[in-house]
């Protein structure tokens, strides 16, 4: 009998189940809001929405979630030093009021501020959860453990939008109140069931805060390298925001970015001759740290750019271009055939607007598929190499976007969503598992914080692409969403090829050496 077949759920300690329970509630809060965020942000003021443009929606979703997944580097490093339990407590202190304020602010600046507060709280939470799972599982149980974790993520991601879909029919404000309540429940789980797996905060020689921050920066490069990268990203964000009102063109942004690149490399040529070990960071040339890990993060950002379209773009596509009455009819007939007529009536009352299934319920089939099949998929890929699994998962997403090219009916869109879910079940847990395994034991949360940088870039690129492409090919553009989905399929294919080359040219060379 293989080792994977001998794994028992009893091998996972109480802290494993406690942190997974907290993940369910946190995901209920996040996806309860995020699954309907495109509808809320671009919905008319008369209907209770904010009435923002698609470009503004793309900036909000892209920029805020970029920082949400950027901050875990700092929070993860601090959690390794000061304790996971302490960081989780303060994360919940931030998140409870932050979600509530999202429903109170109606202007772009104030809504952006509340959304950023959510990002800070979520960033404090994320690396600790994955770091905990990495610490309380072994090499033998890690694959199954991360598979269970990803299933729990999607239980929350499934339940949150269902509740949000119901309560937004009463008033949009209840969506945000519900999110605050889910986070508040985590105080109970944290207080009674979670045991901190870290020991540094109680050790005799804990690192100083300066040492923690120094270790954090050195993983990928020095301060000058980060300044260079953030400058490029800032120009990209400004371009996405201000090209929509004519202040800039994309040609302007590319020229400014090119100038920034030339300036930095010219500056490096000057300071390299005089820089020494004690030279202030601003006077040092750019330097890369673990370039292989950095390349892995950049490579995986392509997968996450495509992944986010399920939440950024597809709800709008369903609202504007998809006739979902066929799905509603099919589900109703099925329920009637098995004697669940009353449930069919309730389903029609809660899931339907004008004879169409609400977009958030269509999207929710993604989480539903993962709940039912994630553990099975994780079991089947236990013995596969991480990058083999990630490659085939990304290739499956190519197929899903190709299906969405023809997404004018509900069943076709539903097929695209479910196909994508299987690709996600393969790629996402394996990427997290890989990062957790290569991290030094005392820096697991920090490395998991860095893992979220690929998610951050995927959110930034995905949000900006969603806003720009939907404005160009969507309801207010040429009304050719098929072209848009073809572009996303091409991007997913490119990402898969890069993953394949990384495995052949980098990973295998490391093992051979």
C-alpha cells in the first residue's frame, strides 16, 4: 500500500482544523463581497450600486488586491518573529470595521480607502494561515493537507456569495454587515482552538525588528531593486487610471516606463564603482536575491492574471451577454423530477432576476466543484512533481477560456467555469506546497508572504486587463467578448509554456547540479 493511502485525517492536529475553520469564515467574508463587487461597483446608483465606470472598477479591483497580496511579505515576516496568534488577532481587529465601512462609503476616494483597509487586514491573515499548515504538516501529509485547505477555502468561497446574493436583494448594506459578522466569529476559534506553532517570540535570542525587515528584503533583492520594480508598477497603475479620461495615452506610459528603466540602469553604472558593504541602500546598485524564486513568482503571476477573470470579468459577461435561462430551466426540471418542487420554487425566488440566474450564483459553481473534487484531485496528483501538476492545471485553464469564447448560453458558461475549476485544483495548491517546502523553517510565513506576490501581480495585471479589455470589447465597446476571452486563452497558453520551460531549464538543472 502506498504511503499516500495510509494518511489519516487524525494525523492533522487541532490547530490544522482550527486554522482551516478560520479560513472558511474569512473566505465567506471576502467572497461574499468580492463575488458581487463588479456588480456593486458598476451598478447604477438608483439600484444601490456605486455607478463607477469599468475602468475605475478595474483600477479598484486591480490595485487594492495587488496591495492585499503584496503586504503579506511584511505581515508574514513579523508573524514569524512575534507569533502567529498575535498577528491573527490584530487581523480580525482590522477586518471587522473595514468590511462595515465598505458599505458606508460611496465616493471613489472613500471607497478606495475602506477597500485598502480590508486589504491590510486580509494581508495580515493570509501568510499565517498557509504558514500554519506548512508547519503542522510533514512531507508525507503536505499534499493532502494543502488539498484539504484549498477545499476549505472554497467552502467559504461557495457559502459567502450565496448569503450575499440573498441579502443584496434586501439592501446592499447587508452584504458588508454579513462580511463583518463572519470575521467576528473567528475571535472565538482563535481564542479556544488555535495553538501558535511558532517559538521565536518566546526564545532567548529573538531577532530584532531591523533584522526581520532586513531578512525580508534580502529574499528577492535589495532596496534599490524594490524601488525600481515599484516604480514600474506605479506607472502601470497610473496608466490604467488616467488613460480612461484622456490625461495620458498608453504610449505615454510606455515612454515614461522606458525612461525609468534607462535612468535606473544608468544610475547603477555610476554608483557601482563606489558602493561598499556599508553604503546606504539608496546609493547601492540593484541586486537580485533568490532569482529562481523571483522568476517562479513572476511566472505564476500569469496564471493568476487569468484566474482572476472568473471574478473580475465573467460576472459582467454573464450579466450583459449570457442567456442563463437554460440553466434555470434545467435545474428546476431536475428538482421537480426528484420531488423537490418547494425547493425549486425557493431557488427561483432567491437566484433569479428577470428570468436569469444571478451572476454570482453562476460563478459559485467554481467553488462548488472544488468542494466536491479537491481532495480527490489532490490525492491523484500526490506523486506528481509540482511543476508537472501546475503545467497541466494551467493548460486546462486554456481550454476553459476557449469554451467561454462561445459563452452566450448558461450551460456553455457553466462548462467553462467547471473546466477551469479542475485546472485551479491542480495548479494553486501545488504552487503553495512548493513554496512552503523550499522555505527555511524559521521563515515559512515570510516565504508564503512572498508567494502571494505572484497573486498580487495577477490581481494587478488581471484587474487592469479586465477593465481595459471589457471597456474595449464589452457592453460599451465593440460587443465582441469572444475576442476578449480569446486573448485570455492566449495568455493562459503563454503562461503554461513558460511553466514548462522553467521546469526543464531551471528546476531540472538545479537537481542535476
